[in-house]
C-alpha cells in the first residue's frame, strides 16, 4: 500500500510500517477535506444577530413580508413585474429593513430567472474596484445557494475583478442580508439558480461607468436578475451626517448640536429643530430627491445629486454601476420605479438618528 507523504516536522514522522500509520493518514485527509469544505462555503455569519437563525421562523417572517407587499404597487403595476431586470433593496437588520425589502422581492418572477447578481457595497475594507467570492456556496438558515463559478471566471478574465478573502466575505453584511430572501423567492427551483455576489468598492464615477458597461450584457439577459443592495440616508451624529433640507430643497450642511441650523445662531438649549420642516421630513425630502434622480436613469444626474447633498446612501456605488449599465443599453428602453420608502425612526431632535430604506425595480420595456 502506498501513502501520500505530507511535509511535517521530523518529530511527527510516522512510517507506513507503524500500526497507527493508516489512522494518521486517514485522519489528516479527513481534516484537510473538512478545511477545504469550510473554505468553499461562506457561513451565514449574521444569522442570529441581524436576523433569526431559526429556519421556520425566518421562512415565516419573509413569507409574511412578501404577502404584505400586496398584489400591485402603489402606482398600479401588477406584481410580479414583467420584464424585470433588477431590484434595489435594503440590507439592514431584518427588524428594521425586512418589511421594506419585501416590496422589492415581490416584483420578481422566479420561474424566469436562472442567475442572480448581487451587488453590495463594501463597508469594512478599502476597495478601489470590485471583488468576487472564492466560495462555491453561500449558507443561509433556509439552505445553501450555489455560486456561479462559470460567470465568476468570465468576469475575472476581464482583469477588473479581484477576489475576496473568506474573512472579508463573511464580515460583510450587504450581500448576506439578501440571501435568505433570494432562497425563499426561488425555493421551488433553487437548485437551478446560481448567484454571483459582487462586492463593490469606493468607485469613481468613471469606474462606475467601466463596470456598468462591463455588466450591461448580463443585465440585458432576461434570465438574469440584478439585486442592488443599498440603504438610503443614515442621519445623525453617529453617522457624521446631519444635513437639513428646507421645504424649498435648500440644503444646509448640518445642524448645531442644540438643534439650530448653522444659518440661525441661537443660544437655545432645546434640541428640537425650529425650522419649517421636522428633521424626518427633511430626510424624506432629501431621499426622495435622490430616488427621483435614480428614476431619471441618469448616471450623471445622480452623481451630481450626491456631490451636492452628500447623502449617506451606502449603496451609491452599486446604484451608480446599475445606472451606467442602463445608459449603456439605452435608458429609454428601461424604467426604474420606487415602490416603497420607510425610515427606522421619525427623527425630531439632533440627538436622535435614523436610517432610510427604499425599494425599487428596473423594468425593460418588452
């Protein structure tokens, strides 16, 4: 019998003639197989904290949110959406953004889709481009999703994508938060659906255009679905963003800690804003202007809006890539429509904070 030799320190040398040699080699092989399997499957690292890790409970929650989204949008579009190419949906903890995400996922016709691209912003590492996962599967409490290694190879060949480490992959939440929804929506034929997770870095407008053109052919394929992961305004001192918008759309850079705008000097100790709009109304107006720019399908217009307002839309770069792809394909042939908007809380004081969640679909006119 021949045994594979592993490079180990001399003190650990075991020869094939030793009665325990076979156990040693089989145990080593088993350990290596276990390690390789772990390296190929991304764990659901945020389950149990950002969302429940209990399969039945999670399944029931998502089903309930999908049902609550109704059978048509507020603008009268019947659900699901014909000609769907992409959705924009939030990625916060499910207690906050789970219901909002349901409005985006209700737009999907699962039987028509074979591949799901998930573009999520990088929150924890500096990334000047985009990165792909090295894993073969992504775990969720509902079941595993298969990574499309073939598409990954195609994208890698362009030279514009790097590879995430497993640590980076598992630390990031912007992609993971969509996985249970993807599994649930495609549960009837999930074994026939593959996912292509793409971590999007801090791209310049020019780089967004590069990636948009590169991904445009995939977006144009009716068997593909793009999920654009993004929350909207993160407002409050803990986010270092306290911009204020009046009823005319004029933006003041920030509010004083005691609640007064920089333009209004005051010795008041109140933390309640004395402007014409409450803070949560200002945030809503700020977000809706950004949503309107996205619905215009103009990459430049959205970039100019961000430059002027600095709105803390964490998925601004994935959204920019989507808009660039739409322009590459012909924006007149596409329609973007927001179907839901919510805030985690209605901020009245500068000591408070909130995050906004918006859901939308991208439709190609048939």
